[in-house]
C-alpha cells in the first residue's frame, strides 16, 4: 500500500500498430479502396483498489463503416464494450498486482488496427486514517552536502569516485543502495571541486556528473584538502581530503614479481609475517599503504597496534578475498579498507586512541556469510577525550548474512560516546543471521541512500536467514535517516523483523548507564550531548526535510543546555521508502521507540529498566520528526495497532525499576513526542 496525499496516473502516448493489412484493389468490393480504420488513445497504466478505472479509445473509419472492437488479456475485474472499445471496472483488494499485455483493437470488415499492448498496475486502496503521508517529494528546498569521507586512489591505476552520493537534493535523490549507479542517475545541480591546500596530479572533477577521476599518472603520495561547492545554490561542503597513495608494501599472489622492491609473495610469506614489516607509528603524511593482489587468502588477519595510519587496499580493478577469522584494526588514527571481499571475516576496532582523532573508512567492501558468533564490523565502547572525534564511515558497501543468532551480533555494531559518529551512505545489506543490519550506540548517526532488507533475496524468500531489525539505535543524541529503502518480512517459521524496521531506544538496562544523559557510564548529570555547541555541524535542525523553514529555525533557536528545551535529542526520518513483503498477516511496526521506561515485549512480558539520578527539573527531552516518507505493504487496519504501525507508547512499571544514586529520579518520563511534518 502506498500512502500518499494524491494519486498521479502515468499515461503513455501510444502509436498505431497495424495487425491486418489493407486488401489489394482487386479484392475490394464494388471496385472501391477500403482504407483501414484508425484507433488512438493513451490508456491509464495505474489503478487503485476500490476506485473505478475507465479508458475509451478514439477510433474512426474514413468510409464511415461500422466498427467492431475487441480486447485481448482483459483484466478479470473489468468489462469491455465491443461497440466503443471502453475498458472499465473497479478492482478490489484481491486484484492488487499488474495485468500485462492488454491489447485493444478495432476491426472494419477484415482490416484490424490495435493499440500497442499495455499494462495496468493495481495498487492497494488509499488509507483514510493514521498519520498523513505527504506527497513524494515535497516542494523541495535548499540544496546542501552531507558529510564526505576521505577519498583515496592508488598511484598508477585509473579509478573514479562518485561524489554526487553526498548531494542532499530532495528533488533528485540517489537510488538507495545503487552501488555502481546502474540506474544512470545524474545530479540536478552542478558542483565544483575547490582546492583549499595541496594539489593532485592526474585528478579531475566533472561538474555535471559529480565524478572524481584519477588517470593513473604521477608519482609518490599526494594529499589535497578540498571542498565541494554548488554556486547556484550557495552551498559549500565541509572540507575533506583526497589522496593519491604510493604503495609501500604489496602482498599476495605474484606480488614479488609485479611489485619489485615492495612485493611479498603470499605463498612464501604469511600474513602474520608480512604484517611485521609494516612501519610502527607511521605518520599520516607517510602512511603504511598495503596493496593486496588478486587471489583468495585464508587465516587470521590480525594487525598489531601502534601503526597509527594504515591503508589496506585491494589492487584496483580486483577484489581479493579474505577468508578467515578476524581482521583487527586497533590503535589507529586512520584505518582504510577498500576493494576487498570478506568471506566470513569480521573486522574489529576494539581499542581506540582517546587522545587522537580517529577515522575508520570502509568502502568497496563486500562482507558476507559469517561462520561464528561475531559481528561483521565491531567498534567497542569508550569515549574520546575532550575536543577529540571518532568517526566510522561506510559507503558503497555490500553486506549479507553476517552477525549471529544473538542479541548482540550484527552486520555492524558500532559503539562509542561523546563525539563519536557513525556515517553511512549508499550501502546495501540483504539479510542478517537473526540480528540487525545496523546497530549503534554512537551519539551522532546518519544513514543515507541505503537499501536495507530483512531478506537475502526478494525473489527467493526461502533463501538465507533474516534480520530481526534493520536499524537498531540506542542512546543516540541525534540521528538522520534519509532517502533509504527499508524492506521487512516475517513468518514464525523463518523469523524476520519483529521489533520494527527502525528501533530507537534511549536508555536500556543492558547498556548500563550508557546514554546521552549518562555519557561517562555513570549516574552523573549530563556532560555531553546537551552541553552548548556539542552537536556537530549538519546534525541540527532537520537538515533533510526542508519543510517549513520557520519551524526548523524555532527548533534550532533553543539552547541545547536549556532545561526547558524540548528538542535536546533529535531524530529525523525523512524521504524513506518503507516496504513490507506480504507473506501472511504478521506485519510488524514501521517504527518503534521504547523511550526510557519499561516496555511490553511482544510476548506480553515487561522488560526491566535501570533508572539513575538525574539533575533537578530534568526530564528526557527527545523528539522524532517524520517527513515525506512512503509506506507500502501495510493495510488500513494496521494503523490502529501500534505493533503493526508506529509503536511509540511508554509502559511505565515502577516495580520493575532499579533506582541508582542519591536522587532525585525524574520517573516516569514524559511521553516521547513524534512530529509528522511535510
């Protein structure tokens, strides 16, 4: 079911197709020429259950003879009038689907003309209750850029990077999860690459396509600090680095022959021996650059600590396969993974540098089919020192069948406090092993342009294992979920989404006191996300909705440290497509927010909470904004059942609460507001 404020039928301009030819003059009667009849019209190609569909072509005969109409592949819900060619009827909910190769023809004597075959797609009835769904898209608004990671090329290889996925343009959005731009998407707004510092040999930028290209020329390692601008929109991106890196070590099949001086053959030197040749404390200007040649490699891919800056890059044009246990990246300022296939191999960053900015970059990685009890990517909890930032980046990433049948095993499980961020753009995750596609406890999270599905293959619902949630976020201060496609499915036999496509929670006992209110895993008053100026640029004031700018200005005007500010912790969910695959009547919620009070589990039992000391006059101040989302596969009656639509209730049960600290305890908390805009 698509919930929209209006319905637009798409009409096709159809030209004539001759089925029967004109007869020769000697076959005509009375010695006259019989001209063929004509038939024209643009059939409507969409219909809606419960609404009347009607199409009548226009037809005529030059000699004014009587015409006879016919139809082939008439939809079962329709009737056809052979005297005027009218196809009409009212489909029901049982007729939702597509009726193809409908052909209307007209005959005069033995000469037949027809319209080209067309299809009629019947959609579910429009809902008349529940939250209003705005048109897709809205009138639009200002153009801006999302966060942009460091872009890396390997010296000597032709490569390109599509920077237009970092455009935020509500009128022209990227197709979610289209890793190689198979749709041929092009940006609407021309942008320019501006050098702030440094220069790059062989790197060019196409202002109309957003494609950054390196031609393979030059020598050595080069780094430039750049930014994107959109002159017609008065928009400027944050600055980011573009690097062309000279390999410092190559490992794999035939590496010694192909990379003289730095190559190490995997047949004679193992990964464990090779890694000892990486330079400790390598500075950012001269990092370790490890190129892995094409091949399949097995083992434990441990990397020792204190390397500081490490790039592990599959040779461009290939995707070497690492089959094994763990790739451990600890104690790094920069960890960069590109062009690799991880077959069951998990990646852990369990030790971060508290006194250094830390960036983990993951791009052009395909990770699939875990074989043990572990997360695909795992960043352990902890927090950086003041004025230090930790960022974990995923873009152009593909994942499937990772995690494990455990509550804490997922494709991605990214933890961290204070200024810790998770930035996801254009990833495609299909099915996990009864766990989440994305789970995180970082205060600042953005998930954009991505396709997340509970099932491995929509065309084969029996294949693989299923995710129980697609996005599971706990303790976040601000999150942006923009222009994604989220696909849910559930059966008791095969499992699937059972806690909402998106599950937001602020303070759960299983995370102890690890929430925006208690950033230090303690019961102290808030010192992180509500202090003035803490939220990073780009996360405040609904950056992806562009609906009613005055409203967002009012939200922005509140001092984040003001106890009366109702918008301290904000979630923005905009321009997403939510779909439910119909297998039975076990549809589940689109969105679930269990707040900070005990909730009722699906089995009817209450979940206990730990509730700690909070400052006087404080209450949790969290609001979720929904704008311009689209919902397909739910039925009108689902809107009255929170387990099948939006589960937003708090279930206060003080008897299940353990109070910690000297008090006071602001309990139970107020309801967590949800605002539908657009």
